[in-house]
């Protein structure tokens, strides 16, 4: 078995393209750290940046310790082991949000994916493998948000059900980090949590942030650039983590209806939303849906998000309200409401 896994720092560097114009910035404070199994960076401008960034970093690490699927001291680890816990407010809020988005996407986004991700070896320290059909069928019996019960502050799982909040936790963490920066007087900042980008306000000169969307076939290039301010931009793609066996590529975005890596005709999905948590979840959910179902979903929920799709035919599609925000050297289609 030949294993390929893109180093996090590569797609962090490509995911963000910040084009600074010539101007004098008061001050700038950067922090780079490892959390949630990826390299993260926070850059804030202004005299209050240093203390604000340190507070945001501490909060991200606290959330990681609470929600990690592999940390034996985390609430999610204990929930998966014991099947019932009295949860902290963050854990409870995020599990409830996961159930809500599961319903919204008709199961395309599913926080009960943990048994399948483990079977395929998509966790640090595990070996990638192709599970047997029997193993997949057994795991699927306990997959689905209907296997989660919430009773006040208690979360209860059904038998072999277990949770992985990895598809939603970074979005939640970036929203909290952005809130902390704003509360501490920062009006210009950019947060990069792996494939999750969060801009706070505009650049110091008042112009928008330019976020490059990685070319799924060449992570040293971009398929286009989004100009945004004070919003989340989250990309999910099969190119980010995968392995190859017998000439077949198996990526980490699993369709919980089949138990196999999603074959949706997409290479990547980038979601733009003011709601970081939703953007994180939808980047996965829309990838699983595929382009045609995503078009229908967008038309019903166009007030919630915008998106950029790259198909396995190297076609690029953007949603209608990104027409003035997206630029590319290649042609692209527009998904209208």
C-alpha cells in the first residue's frame, strides 16, 4: 500500500494569498502553532494584536482538548468510550449543531462518521486500509444522527455509535477566535486553521482580503481568488488526505450512506459564509452531495452560503453572488438562484 498525505503547511500556504498594497501598518503580530492535528496561524494588526492573538490561540487549544477524537482526556473520547456523558456547553452546542446540519443536508454531513474513518485508517497513527464489505456494513448499522440523544446537558449514544467532530470543530474554533479578536479591539486579522480561513474585518488599508483557492491537481497553484472581508472561507477536497492501492485512490471524505469515499464527481468545494461552523460542515456535505444536488441545495439555502466547485473534469462553478468576488484565469460557470 502506497500512502500519500499532503503536509498541512502546504495547503495552508496555498489556501491563503494575501496581497498587501503599499501602506504603513501600525503593528503586526503573528502566531503559528499546532492544534487540531494541523498547523495554524493567526495574524492580527494594531496595537492590541499580541494579547488578542494569544487569547485566541489559548481558546483554540482549549476547544481542541475538549473535542479531540484521539485525546483520551477529551469529552468526545470519553463519550465514544462510555456512550453517555454530561457535556460541557461547547461540546453540547457543537453536537446539537452537527445534528441540525445533518438534517439540513439530508445526512451528507454526519458527525457519527467515526467508525468509518477509523476503519479506513484516516486518523494519525493508524494505517490506511480498505475495509471489507462486512466491516463497512456492520459500521453503517450505527451511523446516523438518529443514534444520538440529547437530554438537557447529557449526550447519549446508541451502542456502537461514536462521534468525530473533525468536520465541524475548526469552523467552531475559528468563529470563537474571531470573536475574541474583535472583543479585544482587533479590527483587521486573518486566521488560518488548516483548510479553514477566517478573515476579521478588512486588510489594514481597508481593502478586501484575497484568498487563493488551491488547484486540486497542483497545490502550488490556485484555480481562482476570492476577495472577501469578515467572513469564513473553507475548502474540502479529496486531494487533502488520501492513499492509493492497486492504482485506485481512496480519499478521506466518506459518504456515510455507502461507507466508502464519496464518488460525487467533485475534486474540491470551497464554502463562503459568515457562519464559520456551517461553512466547515457544508464544505464536506456539498462534496458528498456532488454538483447537481449542491445546485438544488444552494437554490433552497442561498441566504446561508456561497460556494466554488471544482469537478473531476476540471470545470469550475461558482454560486451567483460570488460573481463580483471571484476571479480566475480559466472559464467558470455560474450557478444561479
